[in-house]
């Protein structure tokens, strides 16, 4: 099954952003994931055709980057940070607890296709450790209990909002479209800064007022 | 006098801080108008004079980098912003972009004008969707306001700005790997020379700067070189973002003049978490050799940290208390480097696998003391033998932890396992969870 005319037109608009079209391979892969959920064969073939590359060249790029999935992932992709700082502060315990809860391990998806699990590396939110990402949205300061609630919410179709993100958690496909550069209009939702981001500023202000 | 100096973070407490309206309310885009009235060379000279140095790790003077771009060569020039923040412990650019993306956009326009670039790029790591939204919206609003596009503010200067999402590869934070990735290849570092200033993006003269470096530019244009130089130390001028994380009472971002010490920051932040003591810490991410309590008074500027045997890096202060097993921490970092090695250079690709195997045995108490020497010997054969600094980063935690905590490694061997309870280092009770 090939992509629709509209989808192919979106691909052309992505290519047009760059002085050289090969640069569009990464956003195009994100776009394919937004349509198919992962990097499908038809996605690889179409990107190769659009960019005058071989399918092997596109696959070589796709397989290099961990965010591009060669197998379907869940509608909600859960990443537990188990790099050193998060792991030590609780990320390892959270990972174990999530495995038990879901009955899957890293790089697996629940049978209903709803939730997949990944151990992730540092996600640049260490002042909010331990950090969990769902569809690459921040869930800050997590505990095994809070992640269980998060998973319950996902299962019942009512996940809690990300800590620093839009008011409602979007699906894997929807967020993949954002990474392809297709705006969902949610930029102004959510906090401008979390508590930790404001710590120094607040201290500076209280110093100044003394 | 205040020991902190919020500049980029000065208005983060306003709920609409990320909007163009809020940015302009505080004088935003005034520096751009000012810069466009100067010549590009005058802008470069000003940034050179300010002493601004790269905030992404290496500390190279930003103005010098700009001045390396050949002029009058009739080639396209590019400014590429490295927003691929992924060095473990580093968490400054993402909150900056969430709360104040226009400081980066304004800095990009000024920097592009200075180096005569008409198309610039932001390479943002892909695992931060909301940051992408904020930056994308900021770019759209800057276009709508006439700060991007054709004939910016009537100056005759044109600039296109493209936001590009990465896809989860730490190595793309290395500037030449980033350029390969942006060109649509696997992100693998290039041999240098030629440096990006001569042959960067699409083999054209290119400047690659960190988010914070570029975001600092408008403030320097606005307030002047003297204002900037009044902060910081002799060779490390200005203010910067320090990110405090780990076993502290209050983690967070601190914008302070370069040269502040960890002791000062901890005093402001309420110290180590209650009932515990500092054991080890990184001054600038996991690639910078770790410090201990004896380094609390090291000035956190480029020279001070270097003189004490580490690097300022990204100013990612990761704090670990006495409950933390340094062998476990080091192993996890080395596993990270193994996972993120791009595979181009043999010493890194193969060496990091060997490091992980030996470290795993040591943590499980299965090795012998001779393994410690083997580990150091391996490190010696890995560091400095690859195209980029990833491998150097991989050996940093090993060499530094062995320097300060050799006894703890040996304790694992004599006790036949890890003597630490991992539950004690978590922030919560795991029982019943």
C-alpha cells in the first residue's frame, strides 16, 4: 500500500526545508513513524525514491538512531532513564517495577500493542531525577508508585499530563509528527519552567530583597 | 552582593516567559536592531572582546570561532546550533529552550549576520517533543515579526532558520558527527582538519555553537563588553548556567558568574540531602573526571577545574552521597559510552566493550586486583586514539574513580560483591512498591 497524495505532498514540503534533499532523511523517518508507528518497508522505499538513495542507504541511517524503530512500538512508548544518576536515585527500581507491572522487558510491547518499554539514556532533566519519558514527554521526579499510576492511566485511556509538556499526553504517532516538524499547535500549553529550573532564580530574588 | 546572576533565566518565573511578547516586554530583539546597525566584523570583534567562551564543553572562544570563517569567498556559510544536549548530567539547554527560546533565536540571527550566513540550523535532540514545540513556535513567531526571512528589519540581511530533530544518538553532540547527521548520514565524527570553519555543513564554512553560547550573545550586545567582563574570572568571563542534580536537598539551575564554587552553590541550595555527606561529583558531566569533597572550593571556571585535574565541561554538577557505590556508578557510565560509541574507530568500538566486561566483573566481586591494572592499561590504549572525544569521556570516570576510590574497588573483590545497598541511594522507599 502506498502513501496518499497528501502524505507524499507533506514529504515534499519536508524536503523543501533543506538546501540539499538528503538532509531530509531524518525528519522523513520521523514522519513515516507518525503514519506507520515504526519505520516500515514502504517508508524506506518511498524515502529512498524521494531522495535518490538506495533503500540500503536509508536503512543504514534508520538503524543508526535509537528513536527509529524497526518493529512496531506501543501507542505509548515508556522510557525509563537508567543512566547513572537517575538509576542510582531510583531509575533501576522503577524499571524493575515497570517490568513486573507490564509483564514485559525492555524493547518489548504489551500484547495489546498499548505500551512498549525502553531503558533510555540521559534525557537532559537530571534536576528532576528519576525521570521517565512517555512518547518523549517529561514525567519528572518519578517513583515506582507514581509510574504505576501513570501506567494505570494509560491503560484506562486517561493518562496524567506530562510534568512539563502539553495538557494531554499525545500518542507515539502524534508526537512523531511533531518531530517531523508538523506543528500540533500545543507549544503554549504546560509550564514554562518546573520548580528545579527556577531554584537559582528564586534564591537570587530572595537575596536581592534582603 | 549577590553570588548569583540570572540573565538568561531572569524571567523564567513568568508563566508566558517563552512567548515573543514576553521576550520583547523585557527588551528582547533590541540587541538584534543594535547589531544590524554595526558591520558584521564589528559584531565579531565585540564578541571576541567580551571573552565569551563556548558553553557546550570545550570552552573555545566564540568570537574567535566566528572569525575563522573566510570572508568574501562567495560560498554559502552556515551557523549550526548544537541543541543535542545529552551528556549525562547536563540539563541546562532544555529548560532554557522551554522557558526562553527567543534568546537563542535572537542570538542565531546576530551570529548569522556576523558570519554572513543566510541559512542556519538548530539541531535539537529528538527525545524532547515539548522543547521542539516551543522552539518551532518561537521560530514561527520570529518570522511573523520580521526577525527572520527576507530583509530583516530593513537591513537587507536575509536569514532562513530550520529546526531539525535528532533521533537519539549521543554522538551527534560531537560537532562533526552532528554535521554528518544533519546532512542525512549516520552520525559519525569526521577527521579534522579540515575544521568546520573551512569545510563544515555541505563542505561549506560553518560555525557550530552550543545553545547557551549563542543565547548569551544578545545580552552582551545589549549590555556591552564591560558589563559581561565584570562577571567571572580573569580568563573565564561572564555568567553561565550551572545544573545541580543528585543527592542534594534541592536540585536545580543556577545562573552565576564563572568561578563560583560547589561549596557556594551547595550553601545556596541547602546542601547535600539531609543526614548524608558528599562522596563524589562531576564538574561538567560524566565525561569530566570526578571530584570529591576535597574539591569543594575549586573555582568552577575553565582554568580552575582544569588545574584540579578535570574539565568544566557543561557545568553539570552531579552530586553523589556516601550511599552510592562508585563502582556501580562508573560501570553504568561506561555502559553508556559503549552503547553510544558510533563504531567508527576501533579503540572506542572494541575498547568500550572490554571496559564494560571488566567493570561488570569487578562490580560483582569476581575480578582480581590485576584487573585494575588491566583496566588502566586499556584506558591508556583507548584515550586519545579515536577521531573524537567520546572515548576520552569513557575512560574519565574509570581513571578518576580509581584515583580516589581504589580501596572501594578492592573491597568489592575481598567481599565478593557490592558492599552497598542500592535502596539506600534512592529517593524513595522501594519496599512494597
